[in-house]
C-alpha cells in the first residue's frame, strides 16, 4: 500500500497543486480511505502471499515434517489456517458491503473536487424507461451543452404503442426546466389510425433531467449493499445499459472474501513441502498464481460487460477454477 501511494502521489500531485488541495484532505480524506479501499480489495491476494511466506518458513525448518510425523494429520494442520481465513473473510465481507462504501464516499468526493474535475458521461446509446410505459432514447447526450441527439420518446399502454415522438435533437433549458425539441414530429395511434404532427421547435416538460446521464461507474462504490440493491432495481426499471457493471460490483463483494479460503488452501498445499530454492521458489510460484488469478478476473468481467456473460458466472468463475486447483493440491499435499 505504501508503494501504491507513492505511485499515486507521483500521478496526482499536479492535480493537488493545481486545485489547491488541502494537506489534511490529501492525507485523511483521500489516502486513508485509499488504503482502506485497495487494501481490502487485494486482501485475499495479500493473505495468499502471507500464507506462502509463513508456511514456507515452517517447511524449510522441517517443522511441518515433524508435525506430520508426530501423528497430526494434514487436515488438522489446516485447522488454524481455516479459522484465520474465516475471521479474515468475515471481516472483508463486512468491509466490502458496509464500511468501505462509507469510506469511498469521502474518497470519491475528494476525487471529484480535486482530481476528477469532470464527470464521465454515460451517454452513448441511452435507452431507458423514465416512467411506467414511457421510454426514451438518445443516440448521444452532450452533458456540457445539455443537448441530446436523435431523440425518441415512446408511450406504451397495455403492450401497445400509443405515440412516438422523434426529434433531431433536444436541449435543456436550465431556467424553465423544460426541454426544447428541434425538427420534431409525433406519430399518434388511435383506434388503428395514425396521426402525424411535425414542427420546427417545441418547448415541453419531460420527466427526466440532464443529471441522469452524468456520472462515473465508480460512484456505485459509495453504496452499501442495501443501497446497491435498490439502485440496481431502479436502473432495471429504467432499462439502463450499465446493469452488468453494477451486478459485477455487487457479486464481487461476496466472491472476493470467499476467495480467501481457496487461496489459503492453495498457499498451504504448495508451500508445505520443502524444496530446493526455499522460500524464493514458493514466493515466485505464488506471484505467478496471483497474476493468473487477477488475469482470470479481468477476462471474465470483460466478457460480462461486452459479450453478455452473466455477471454472477463471470465473478465466480475464477473462484471455481482455482477451487478445483485447491481441491487437487489439498488431496495431493499429504502424499
């Protein structure tokens, strides 16, 4: 975490100076919560390396041989590891779902004020429900000018389309709170008959505002598990295209603590045997597995966000793969 902070300072120091960020805010609001967030995020991997380091030392001193020779089974040898893994996984689960989101609120607010002076717009191919039976679509929304392009508004009732409005673009009027439609036409369907109305400009009130198309996906990190569930339900109702990102965040909060068990078993099984090269060989093998695990997480989440893979499967697939490896190593280790 100290090394990560040094790299982050070197990257962000220009922003800190340019925006006159207070020293207390940098140290407490940002970096204290930075350590809590990333330390908890990578805790299973840090625990994994710690287990390898500790167990490898026991193996090199022939202590594990002495323990097993005295009649203690390998399963009994694993018992203290499982107790510790349970405590650490439980703490990580609580942190992920409740405490870290509270810390993230302060950290993200600091980032928005002193680092990210702009907010990335979630504004391409927007298709959402703004109220029951009312759907809108933007090809693109420009948050700076508060303008949406290739806009459509559909009214549905009992599964039947009642009317559809098209406009080349719509612009938000911050004074009146209305939208101005440019080059529009409206198709209305009544008793099987179609009526078309068109015009150059129309001022009208619509049940949404520009703020709904602005934000960072990272902002969901500030929500605890209950708030996140409510938010996902709301976004499903609106037809948000970012649901996979939200579900990945939700499922990751449970999958990562559980990985503590899997990585602990792998760490003990692979480092409990004394080998030529000692701790160095075990640490190198552990780092390789760590990189492989992170790569597997990245690959599956990319499939979930871009190829339609179920987020639950995407998040738990690395645990399933490494769980099989853990079972194999656990069965082989006593021999």
